[in-house]
C-alpha cells in the first residue's frame, strides 16, 4: 500500500507506554490504525497489547511510501545505534507527543522525541535529537539539551541549565537553576540518581546521588 507506516521501536516497558500516545497522535491525524506497529528484535511474530510486532527487517520490507519510527528504548547508546541504522535505511525519526503536553514560546525540539503525558516545556529552549521526557517532567526557560538525553518521570529541570548528550536524569530529580551566562551544566553521559537535588554542575560521565547531590565514587 502506498501510504506511510509508523512504528514504536521497542515493545518492552517504555514502548508499551509510548504506543498508546502514538496511536492517539495518528488518530488525530486521520491515519489508519493498522499502519502502526511495534518493531522489536526479540518479540518478533507476537502481538503486544493487541498490536503487531515486526522485526526491523520485516518493517523495512513492508510496502510503504515512507517509514517513521519513534525509538522507545530508555538506553541512550542503544537509541543512538538504532537511529543510525534507521537513518541509513531512509527510515525517518518520528516525534510522539502526548495530547496534554504544554510547549510554550521559541522551543526547538530535534526529531525523534517522546514527550509523555503532563510534560511541560516552557520558553526559549533548545533540545536535540531523540529526547525522552517521561511523565510529569518539565524543562524551564533558557535550557539547552543535547542529543539522546533521557528524563525519567518527574524530572524538574529549572531555568538556564545545559544538559549534554546522553545524560540520564532519574525519577524525581531536581536540578537547580543556573544564571544567565552562567548555566548549571550536566556533562555528557552523566547520570543523576532518582530524587537527587543537584545544586552545582556535574562532570561528564559522573553519577551523582543524594541531597545535595554528590559524585558517587565507582566501586573498585
Ligand atoms: N530492543 C530491540 N533492538 C535492540 C535493542 C533493544 O528491539 O537493538 C528491544 C528489546 O528487545 C526490548 C526493548 O527494546 O524489547 C528494550 O526494553 P527494555 O526493557 O530493556 O527497556 P525499556 O523499555 O525500559 O526502555
């Protein structure tokens, strides 16, 4: 059939949360529900919550005028790997946004994002590719967020914060606002533990936990 196909890549925990948002978004756009499916490299041939699961190879082989995929896998290096594979095959990065998300003024969001229910992105914000903002997270004014960044539920990202590529922010973490020209920076690949209260910049690759958040030394 010469019409576009849509898929949620990943049929596990997060994928099952993203699928209903994707279905609703397509319903609003008048796309037939059978044009939407899961792609998963493990659960192939089955159905999950009533939705077909295809292998990536089968998805690419299905007749379609275009293919759109949202990567619903929390692990960001896996997302990056799959994004490169999709791009090489002409599969487009698809953004899925829950119906009640609030996005204010002068916001740029890269392709392939997932904005879950109750997310708010306020004003003058730049966000890179394949961002995940899970339930009830917010991003406040003048933040700059890199590629493949992941927010677990309930992240409070206040104003003037820079979050570099592949950072992971755990459930309920609070990040203190920076100042204009003096942002608080969460470095590339850093992990902020659940419930952490981050009051100063976090080095690339570090894991911070607690209140106030401190770097967790790696076990030897
Ligand atoms: N997966 C995949 N291809 C990959 C890596 C992962 O299809 O290259 C699928 C994997 O089979 C699993 C899902 O993605 O079904 C990831 O699920 P997981 O529970 O690890 O993560 P979450 O859903 O919590 O992000």
